[in-house]
């Protein structure tokens, strides 16, 4: 879209989920700014190295480079990023980040780390698909997003035997930790 | 995903390395994808395989065309399964595979079935997938369903259709525009996100209709907009309406300002910020309008959320560029941000303070910054250096402490870009603050004593050669320069030799000593250094005695090199070694349109040391080569200028024709570029009949028809005129395209034998004064202006009458004269009441012309202009005045 920002719809250029070495867990680009995989990887490298040392674990952090605004938040060995153009409203990008971060948290039942994310990669990809469509924000409420994704996956209320092993482990672990905490 | 799970819990050491995709391989996954073809589908296993495929794509793996097609066909089989989760994954992978149009047909019916399903999730996703992969023809088939979906009672379905509409508007606007009734209805939706998407689409449908956008904004700002995102959109559209409604009365209230101000009290921070930012960006915003916006931004500065602090400080930083006083209230909050954990926020705070600070706070601020500089990255340091530079220009009296700061950081560790920013800043300060010159030059001298960047060393040496001789004691720089000749690489040594020669030429007393130094350089190990030393020894002349330097020598050493380097490069490449020496005057001097990068940063001062920018490879010489290949034009001499193409037909007509005007000393050639846009026609003997009755001084000498013009392959026909030698003769020409048209059989592509003669009216073409002036920039306008002297100066004043704005008036005069604006003076800052614009060019006959235009607003809209022209020939100066007087 060539319209100046002030007339354009808020847009997201990419959503990145990297691990603590900067490797891809799941990424989705909505803009042609990075035409090749090499360009994408280069951008991810820059984003990762420049944010690596910051503490983005309690509050979402923000940085600006190469004319992009990047908002990010880390948990365990996962780094969540949302990128927008340098004219974008920072708080809108932060809202998208929260949507992504929190809905992944819900979908992974609080066990948010790389291993869990990879084991449920389908959920992560569906989640990104529900948040942004071609750069345009579809939904920002983490509960609604998680609900849409979960209702599409195999029903979690189904008996244990019908769940995937992964889910079975997750549920079991959850029950276990809960009983410990009580 | 299943196989590595086994070891999961009893092998904790491997946990760090563990991944369900460990050892995944494309070939194997493609094999696995065969399960999609099983008669008894295992939904879970299929989902897992799709996830693996998506993982591969996500990691940057690519499928060959054949592989992608195979996967795609296999995936289409999965529509048989009723498993919801699997269907979701199918949708996802179809989007990722982005099938070609003949493949799309395969899934169309399945997707259309899903679009009419009872399950909302199917409807919503099928719409998104189909719209993503479809082309225009299919779209008309599904249009009916999409219109229904827009007003679907399920918000997810409605949003899916609306967002797809926003994407489709780019490729199929005429179809999407037919949905505006439904979209309008959706704007009233109770679902917040549907309203947001509907508003975005409705605005894009109507964006070219100012009145409609204005109505939309008027009705919505009064009504209720539910989602914060939609509210942000509405704020953006409102500012657009305000901007386009043009200049309002100075004192009166701005329409819609109340709405923006009201949004500052919205419950969502996103909306508050959007409104505050919109207010700060209003054209000609008053301090009364600014105050409430600044107040909310100030509150954000002390938020616990970094994103809010960043957004606020970044906006205030921009405000400070234009309205520093408005931001001073936030100074205390800003100062506490200098120690912010987030270095972007700290840097923005510092640079804002540098903009808003007053003279007395400079020293204190510099002390804070010195501590701060050691722990930030180079990119932030550059921003700070630039802010300090502008601060110094604002408070020239403080140059001493600022210059000291710059020289201190110059000595510290840092990368090339950072060092360059510092050096550039010192250079600019030296140029603009006379008192700072001597100390600045010495700092630079000390820097090159230990400088690892060849580029910076040579640039500084060049600068020293220009500025050093003008100081009170030039001899003290010689030591630094001559040291380079001993200690550096060949490139730096060569520039040091040139710099020495400049001192020798400019300061007569130094000449004998320089001569001795140059003589030593003749024994250098490098060719270039030796050559330069010998050359300068000879040009300086004499045998090392104290004599005055010739003017020619000075011109040679100090004169600016005004030939674009790109043009010189092409000319040299085209030069065939022969008896005839290369003639530098044969290099075209036309500067092609400025590179885009410059436009991106309007108002930014050109970097201090940069050589005048050279444009992208020019097309002049390609034209020249083409014209020279036509024997009839060979004796016209050297091509002076080729204009940009001028369209002679409306867009989308049967025949598209544009013309390029080639100006020679005694001739002008019109090159008509014709394109035939009708597939069923072949044109032959195409020629343009030119009626020059309104251009009396031109006489047609030659015309070259175009033998054949098939569909969609452009061709050229030429008409040449003779005109009085060396004069800027103007005139108007009427054009008719005449040709023989032959029908073409579209199935065989063969033309019929007999054709019919036909004519096609083209628009008129004018030869204007600007066609006789080349855009040739100068690197330093003031020097060039003073160098030209007032002998052939002509000054006069003109009233330009009422104009829409000062900027429009300035642009009109620049276009009229067709000259190159210098030093960024073509940009008029908004709201200024006066402006000076500097132009330079070369008039036909190779005569340099410089123009200084001073504009002023006289009354509310009337523009007055003072035009001062200097050139090498007074008749040319008069001619420029005539152009303006008659234009």
C-alpha cells in the first residue's frame, strides 16, 4: 500500500518467534520488504542480536532499527517479536505482541518454552494465522484467538486416550503441578 | 512428531538439543505426504505431516515446482475428511503453497462448498483462502457469496470477507467497489473488529473521493466507534480531512479538533497516543492546540511500560524540531529518562533535550552526555553527534565546549560511520562558525595522525587544502600533512601531495618550502604519488621562488569539478583509443533526476565532506548513440540536451505516443515513441506530420518514418528542424500521426495485404526555454556565485500574483527555468513567509548560469520574487529574465 501512514490501515510487517540462539521457531512475513529467505534471516539476526541482552521478561520492550519498529517480549528460551513500519503506532504493535504472547501462553497451558512450542507448532502457526492476515490485524483478544485455535485442534475435552501423546503429557504435567502447588 | 517422544523424560541431558523435528529431511516428509492419498484417512497423522511440511517451509526450505504441485494435489484429497483440525491445517498449507491459477481450479469447488457451510470456522477460512489464491475471473463467480459474508451475523466470517476485500482492492478494485453498500452496513456492526475492518475497507474504496471521506468522518466522529483500532483509523482519516481542507483561518477553530482532543481522554492508551500524535502533526499547529497533547505524552514518559515511554519520547522528539518551547515543560521527565534501561529511549531523551535546551543548560547537559556516551552503541552515538551539531549551530557562542566534546569522542574507539559523523560535524561547524575554524582544523589534524580510515584521511586532507591556506598561520598545518607522506598508504599519500600543492599555490611565502617537499615526493614508491608530485611541481612553476601563482593554476587546483562523475565514466568507457585525445568538453553535463534516497530525508543538511552527488547512469548518452546511428543526424554536431518524454496522447488510447526533444546547436530533433495497443492492427509507414505555423523560426529539414509498427512493440519516428544557431528559440507545434493501417487476423497473426491510410490527432508540443538549459549542479553555490562576479549580473523584481502556496510558486519557477536546485533549496519549509532558492545550469552554447531567487509573501496569497542572475555572458542573463518575464 503506497498511502502515507496517516491514511493507511495499521499494519504488521512480520511476526517472529525465535529461540535463545536466534534460530527460527516460527516466523511469518506479511511484507515484501524482505524478498528472499537470506534477507529474512539477516533481519532476524539483527533483531535477535540487538535485543538479546535486554530484559524483556516482565514488560514488552521496544527498539527501532533500519526504519522498523520492533516490539518484543521474552519468556524462558523463547523470543517473541512483532515488527511494524517506523510510522506505525507503537502501542498498536504492542497490542499485537500481547495478543500473540498471551494466546501462545494459553495454548501451551503456561508451559511456554521452545520444546513445547515446537511440539505444538501447528497451534503456533494457526495462532499467527488468526492474529494477522496479510499484514492486517484480524483479532487482538488473546482469549478469542486461543479459543479459535483450540476449537480447531483436537478437542481437549476428549478422553485422554484420544489426545495426542504431547497433549496427554501437557495435561498430566499441568495436573501434577497443580496438585503440588495446593 | 511422534518418534522422538519416547526418550523425552528420562534423558534430561539431551533436553537442550531436543526438537521434535530433529533430523527432519524434505525428501522423507514428501514421502510421508503419501498418506494423504490413503482411502482411510488418518486425520491426526495427516495433520502431523502438514505440520512438518509447514515447518520445512518456515525454516526457509523451498519446494521445487514439481514437489509443490504434488503436495498440493495430495492436500486437495484431504477435503474428504470431516476433521475440523485437519481442515484448518489444509487451509494453512494451501495458502503457503500459493498454487498457480490452473491448480486453483482444483480446490475452488471444495472451498466454495466450505464457504456455504454451516460451520462458521469453515466459512471464514474458506473465504480467506479463496481470496488469497484467486484471480479476477473466479472472483466474479464468488462475488455474491462474499457480499453476503460481509453482512454475515458471525463476526469472524464478516471480518474474513472484509479483510479479504482490503487485499483484493489492490488487484481488482472495480469488483470490490461494488460492495460498498454491504461494507457501509458492516461499519454499523456491533462487533468491534468488524467495524474496524469495514471502516478500513470503506475508506480505501472511497479514498479518492474527498467529499465522501469527509462525510464518513463527519458521521462517525459523532457516532459511536467501538473498537480502539477503529478509533485509531478514524483519527487518521480525520487528520487527512483536516489536512486536505487546506488553510483555515488563523484564529478560528479547526474543524474536528474537538474530536481529536476528546480522544485524548479515551480509555485505551492506543487511542490516546494516536490522537496526541495526530495533533502534534497538524499543519501549523498552535501552542494552544498542542498543550493538551503534550500533557498526555508527558504522563506517558513516566509510565512503567517501555513501549509507552518510547512512543511518547519519540513523538516529543519530533515536536521539539519545530516547537522546542512546547516541549520544555517535559524537560525534568526527559532528564530522568537519560538513565533509562532502554537505550533507544535514553538516546531520544538526550537528543530532545539538546533541541529544547537553552544556552545556559548546554554545559550541564554535555557533562551528562559524556557519561552516557560510553555505554551506548555507535548508531545511537551518531544520533547524539548530529543533535550536538545542530545545537552548536543554534548557540555558536558555545562552540568551544561542543567542539571539545566532539574532539574528545573523536579520539575514542568507534566504527567508521560514527567517526564520519563526528568529522562531518566538525567540518560543518568550521564552515559556519568562523571562530571555530582554527581549533577545528587542529582537531582534524590530530585525528589524521592516528586515523585508520583511508576515506576519512583523504577527505580531511582535501578539506585542509581548501581551508588551511586561509587561516592566519597556514604553515603550522604543513607538518601534519607532510607526516602523511611518510606514514600512510598510497591513497592517503597522494592526497597529502595534492594538499601540499594547494598550500603552495595559495600561500606565496610557503611556495619555496613546499617545492622542496614536493621534490622529495618524486621518489615515492607509488606511481600516483610520483605523478602528482611531478604534475604539481610543474604547475606551481618557477623553480621554487616566491612568485605569485597564475590564475589558471589556481583554477586548476581549486576550481570545482562540475561534470557528473557518472557521465564522465560512461564517456571514458565509450572513448576509443586513437590519435585524437579525449575531450572532456564532450562529456554531457546533464544531471539526471536526483536519487530517491535524497527525497527520503527532506530538510536534512547534506553531509559536510560529501562530494556533490552524482545521479544514476544517465540516458543522455544512450540517446546520443542512437541519434548518431542515423546518418541524417550525424552532422548536427554534439547533442546538447534531451528532454524527458512528453505524452502526446491520453492514457489508454489506441495509439500511445510520447515525444523526446533533442536539442542541438542549430537543430532540434523530435523523437516520437509510438506504441500500437490494438492487437488486430498493424501500422505501416508511420510518420508524424508536424505543423510549425506557430513556430516561425523553425524550418523542417528532415523526417524519418517508421516502416512498421506491430502490436505492443514500440517504435520511433523522427522529425528534425533547423533553428537559429545558439539561440533559445521557442515555438508550438501541432502533430498528426499518419499511417497505413492493416487488419491482422488474431488467430494466425498475419496481416492483410491491403491497408487503409488513416490519421490520428496528437496533442500539441511546445519547445520552451527550459529545453535550452541543462540541469548542472554546483557543489558550493556561494563559491560559484562569488567566482562568477557581478559583471554580468542582472537583478529584477517580479510579482507572481496570487498563488496557492509559496512552495507551489517556487516549484513553478524551477520548472519554468529547468535548472538544477542547489543545496536542497527547492524545499520550502511549511508556513514560511519567505524563501530563497538557488539554481544552477548551463545555457545553450555551454554558458554557465547561476540564479538566486528570493520569494516573499506579499499580503495573504500574493507572491513577489526577486530574481538575480549571474552568468558568463550578459545576453544569457537577460535571456533568463526574459523567460521569467514571459512565463
